[in-house]
């Protein structure tokens, strides 16, 4: 659904307010979850909750102020508007005391309805309020008649008859007892409240259950078991509660996660220790609705430059023996998903969705959705350069190309590093090349010599490939990890070079690997930029590598 449709409200048979009222009136217990901004509201919706609790405590915390009406009601309204735009499920605002007297309440209801908010909950304390869990017993309560006037004013101000006002009773928090709570509930119900919320700061649920029993279902009752969270849910159902609100748990979860992450980054002074435990940037984009904007851009904007990935996966992988007798190496199972599926996911996480796979051995077995295919049926008599050339022959236009192998796993940040390079050709090189020295006879590492070894000086300077072949240890600066990037101009250079080379010696081209291409490019005066990395990739050459791949992903 488009962002515009969301903002304008997608066509519905009933309003959000009507859907919220149905939850209140249903005999089934409904659960609401706290949100404090548009992102968290969308997460609540995706988790399957039927409605959102726009928590005053959580919004105040997210704004960095105290839950004492330090955030103005217009600031709260702006946050809730973003939440309503981001979701299609109803929202009930934690409206504190209504932000003033009956007149403020009328304006609040009108403003909430204009922004698509379904309900508001107001509490019978004095403005400015203090959070109920901070010296609650010492906090004064509102006059019953004055509070009833707020409820009546709000009900008369609403334009949608289904808009709900929930009256929150603080008598138990303030220590005034069950009788006072019931007296207030009866008055608020009589004033037109669509439900009552009975609040308690005790660690057990006895007093709210006593209220439910005495109230006997005269109107819907909402519970907030923040303190009495050990009470089994069936107890609330058996007591005929209408709604349960998980009132502040997302903001608390985010605080814990941010504290851990910030402390780790501060201690490590780099991001490698946290990156794999975080939501990807792609997930952030998904929650923001980036895909809708991409669709709109294709409609309203001229086509610009794009990125295409080419994965070379024509070979069988004989070194894996019986595992690849009928199945290409790229389709071997790694943690419940084909190896090629993990490679495709890495590209997609980096925002690259145009993926072409060059198939050969048992090509029909490589049939994952969302991929384009080029077939190299002569894979037994040619090498990687021929597969790459065939993929380039299917490309078009002004397009950046990333090429990688179908048996190499790597972290998405490698693609990010390459994308930042302005050179027409760039390769990723692992400085930890010695770790692969003794990994078996099937291993064919692509060692590189560069214009500068990895160092502080290299970090601030451009590093260029000198050659990619076996060399004395003193001249080895790293190992190519099997990932390279070509600009549109770089692709044209490759096409021209391969065509000239083929005319000169076609057999040499058919037998050439990617390292042969890089060496010939350097020899003919074409610079290849080197991007140094350390680890965070895996070349799957044997059974041990395949086992390691399960942990890598």
C-alpha cells in the first residue's frame, strides 16, 4: 500500500474508530502494544496487534523529557500523527488529563479525529500530571464532577460516533480504595465514557480483579499489567476484562538495546562487533516504505543509473565429491537455505535486486525466485572469464556491475565499500591472506600484490593492483575475495579488451579465469582500485568450509 494511501486512509468499510470500538465491545480479550513514534507503531502493526497504545511515558522518554506534561500537547499530537500515517490499525492516545479543562478536551478530540486517531484515554488527576508510578499515593485526584464535565465535552465534540473516550481511574494508585474507584467508575460511565481503565501499582492483580468482579461488566474495562505482569492472561479473560495494554515495553527494549550497542561501539572503536546483531539498513528502509517510493520513482522519474550483480556459478564443485554429483555447489544447503539464496540475500540487503546467475552444471537445479539466468552450457571446456563475458552480453545501458563467485559468502559491508569507489574497476582484497595458506590442495587463492601494503598510509591513499598471481611472500599484500565492481565505463573497457584478446587467441580467453582478466587489464594500462578488508568472507572449497558456512550465515 502506498504511503499516500496510508496518509489519506486506505478505503475501509469502517473507520479506525469503529474498529477500535468493536475491540472494546467484543467479548474476546484484546491486546494493545505501546508505540512511541511512527517506526515503532509500524512494528506493532506488523507484530499482529489489532491496535496501538500511544504511550505518554514512552513518547516523553523518546523526546528526552519527563512524563510530567513537559512535552506539550501539540508536540504529542505531532508524534501521534506520524504514528497514524505509518499504520492502518487504530490508535488510542494516552491523553494524560486531557491537557487542561473541558475546553482543552474538546480541542484535543477534534484534533485527534482529524488525524485519524481512534480513541483517547484520560486520567482523573490534575494538570500537569506526574507518572502514576512516581509517588502515586501522594498525587491528588481530580474532582469527580469536573472530570465528568471533560468526558461530556469530549463526547459532544466528536464527529465520528465511534470515537472512544476511555476514563482512567487512579483511585487505587492514590490509595483511596476500591469503593472510591467504583464510585468514580459509575460517575464516568454515566458521563458517557465508552470504557474505564482501572490502574494499579501493586505487583499482584488482586485489587484490579476485585474491581472487575464488583463492576460486573457494566462497561468495558481496560487493564495495564505493567506492575502485576506475572498474572496469567487467562485470569484477565476469566474476569471479563476487555483490553490489556502492554504499555511501555518497546521503548524499554530499545533503551536496553541502544545502551548495549553504544557501550560496545565506544569500547571497540569500530562497528564489526555489533553490525551482525543489528537490524540491517535494508530493514529500516523496508519499515519506512522505501519500496513504495521505488515504485513511484519508476513511474514519475526518468530511469537513472542502476546496479546489477553477476554471480558466476557454472561449475560443479568436484572437490565436494558426492554432494555435487547431481547438485551444483551453489545450491548446497547452508543453514536451511541454498548457498545461492544466502548470496542473493546479501545483495538484496545492500539494495541490489537485479541479480544474474551464470549457470552451467545441472543448471535446472538453480531455480530460485527473483533471479535472472544466463547459461554457460560449455562450462566444462571454458573458465570464469567466458561466463562473465556471456553475462555482460545480456546487460544493457549505463549500469554498474558487481561480480562475485557462486561459492563465496561475504558480508554486505563489502558491497558498501565498493560502491563508494569512483574508479572504473575496483576489487575487495583480504589482508588476512595467511589464514588461507594451508587450507587444502583444492584451494586456488588469488594472491595480490599492490601499490601499497595495508597500513595507515594506505587508508588515506589510493591503492592499485600490481598483479594477481602467486608471488614470493614478501610481495603478497592480500587475497582477492572474489568480489569486484565495474562502472559502466569499466564494463566497456572489459568488453573491448576481451574482444581484442579473443581475436588474438580465443583459446586463451576460453581458458582464462578472472585473475587473468585483471592481470591483462593492468598490463594494458587500466588501473584497478584495491579496497582492503580483513576477514568477513568465506570461500567454500571443501566439506570443512561447508560446515563453517553454517556459522558464517
